[in-house]
C-alpha cells in the first residue's frame, strides 16, 4: 500500500503516480450516478454528530445547484458503501434527491478507514474525543505504532499521542469536550491530576467559573482540594461504580450552586457531599444559598 502522507488531503492521496494510474486512484475510478437509498454509511466514520442546521443548509444548496462534487463509494455486492461525503449524502436524503453522482473506487477496509479519518481531519468542527477514538480504533484494528499512524496521516507523532491520551480522562470530562463545554486544551490540562475524582471536580470548576486553559493549568498546579488527596487508596478494579442517580444529583447541585459538587457514598445510608469553593466570596454565596438567605 502506498505510504504517501494523507495530511495533504483526499485529492493528493487518491491522485495518480507518474507513468500511469495507481489502483484505487480517482483517475482509475468510475463516475456513475447511484440511487441514494443504495448507499450504506461508512462504518469507520469517526464523526458522531452532524448538526441538523448544517445538513439543512447543505440540502438547500443541493436543491438549487445540485451536487457539484461526487461522493466516494465502493461496491459491496449489489449495493454501495460510502467512503467519503457523508454530509452530502445526508443532505441529499433531506433534499429528497433520488440519484447523486459518485465515484466507485476499489479500496480495502484499511484504506477506507484512513480516508474517513483524513476527510474529517480536514474539518475544524470534529471534536477532539472523536478524533482520539478514531486513532485508537485504527491502531487496535490494524496495529502499528502511533508514529506510523502519524506518518500516514501527515501529522506529528506528538499530535496523535496527545489526542489518544485524552481517552484516559473520565467519561464526564470527555462528554464536556464533545459538547463544547471545555476545549481540548482544558482537557489536556487535567491529565496531570492523579485520579478520576479530582479530574471530574476540576472539570466542573472550569465549566462553572469559565476558566481559561492557562487558569486551568494554574488550578491543577496548585492542587484540587478533594477527598482524593486524603482518602485511603483502593484498587480501582474493586472500586464501586458510582450510581447513575448520584451522578445526576451531582450535576444538578453543580448547576444549582455554580461550583463543583462531589457525592461519595460509603454505604447505601452513609456518605459525604463535598461542595467546592475557590474564594471567600464564593464561600459566602454558597453558604447563603444553603441557608436560604
């Protein structure tokens, strides 16, 4: 398989070699019109969210001007599987188009996975968690090192490594990245914290107080005042999973008080509720709310 750098884009990856067309190149592909309902999604698509407003806008453009750039597909029996162009495919369905132009390419699963990543890396709105998940899934499926994957994608090794490290964070923090509540920079700043609880508490404070990345780094450097610093360490494999209703209650109290709240259940009937505060004014505000004054 050709190991040209993918970071130059789909056109560069799928171009021809000197002296003839490379198998699987755009020039070697067949341009056809396919029925929209005959195209199946790309199973390697890293993007999980397609904003409805974005698809609606593209659908309106397709109604007025048609599809100027074909989608890329590969034949799968009597149907087609999408390689690149899912936004256009979704917009075509919304625009109620029956047929759209497509280039049929002869590519294996690994190449299709790579192209799905490349197409989305070129777009700024793919969140860092989805990128990290795609990188990790690719390495798990096809092996190789982070450095080798970086070379195939036209990225620095440290870029791939930094994305994948984000997956060490708790799901609540990853969800905040997906939802745009914190940035990739904020998430990376939380990684030096020693455990899941302190990372969650810090994340909630970042959101509640609107901290910048630099302020988050300073917060982490000074330490997060949570029970994680004083509790007896337990084997994570035997640590009880927090009940969903407690997580929901933590989030409710976080929104109510505007600061991080942690609930630790020791037994079904005993535990702690820890309300975080960052300065005297915040302390007075929270205690005043508790007193109802």
